[in-house]
C-alpha cells in the first residue's frame, strides 16, 4: 500500500501542474481577448483615433468598431443607453464617395459651402497616410453623422473622395496626374487644386481656411484679380517676344554701317 501511494503521487502532481498551466493559458487568452475588445471600444469612442497614435485608425469605423463595442459591452456586462443624445465621439465624419461625373457635379452644386475633394488610390500607401489626416480634418470641420447614417451636425466644409482606379475617366477629365490630390470648390467654381504629400498636409488646412469664409463677391473679386494678373503676364510675354525679334534687325543694321 505504501509503495502504491508513493508511485501515484508524481502523476497527481503532474496533473495538477497541467491543469494549472491550462488555466493560466485560458486566463491569458481571455485577457488578450478582453484587451482587443476594449481597444475596439476605445477606437469607436474616439472615431478611430488614439491620442499619440495618429496612424492607428479603425477602418471602416462605422461597422467594425460598433460590432466590437457591442461585444465588449456584453463581455463586461455594461448596458448601453439607447435614449441618450449622441456625443461628438459617437459621431463620424460624412465623407461622400463620388463616382459618376454627374454625381460629382451634383455634389459640388449641392449648397454654397466650401467643398474639399480628395483624389486617391487604394494601393497608394502615401494616400493611406494622407487619408488619416483628411479624415481627422473632416471630423473637425465637416458634417457629422450618427450610427444610423443621419446627419446630426453640420460643419463649415463638405468633404468628398474619389478613388482613382474606380473612376479613372473622371480623374482624367479633371486633370489628376498625381496622388493624393486635392480640389476645392465653392459655388460650382474650382478655387484651387494641387497634389499634396502627407507631410505637407498643412497646405490643405491653409487653403481651406483661406476660402471657407469667402463670400461670392470676394470670390468674384479674386477671380478678377487673377484674370488681370494673367493679362499682365501675357503683355509682358508679348513685349519680350517683340524685343527679341527686334534685336537681330538692330544687329544687321550695325553690321551694314
């Protein structure tokens, strides 16, 4: 009997060690799952952004993050209040995806606010980094939509985006040669267009601030000044060409003398 007890003791010890190891693994997996779900919850509340980590974005936030939120709330036993007013963190920016040329024209002419359009390609890494900043600007300045897709808050600026591969003909018509590129419109009129690297995104903000509060009269005055400047350039170019044509004649006369 004594020998039998002694021989079973190591086996029981091994079983206890195995159970303890498995429980530890389950606990680690559970904690990792909880952290993942909690991260999704935080990303949703911050519209896909974490302070200090501007490149971390939940895409698309309106579906993935909300699914993570529901799972996280169930996991932690938190009941969501359906009757409260949505806060700013629960709202997403309205960035209209434009495809057809007519849709583009209709969007630009929808109202008199400034329109900022981003042209990008899904395969372009620079466009992806640019898109993070573009989305953040849309959150700050653009219309905001709730979880149902309804506009809850109007912004000073309307934002849109056009994917190059899916809309190559439209992009070629608009003269898009580099990505990412920005066009700004107001009252159906193109105000400015330029290509912009992510590191130069301040150009977008500066241009937006320049045009956002301009009235139609100011825009007309600006256009008149630009037309006058172009006329002066044409006159100067014509004078230079005339002067260049007269020099050979003067040289010929001097040679004859």
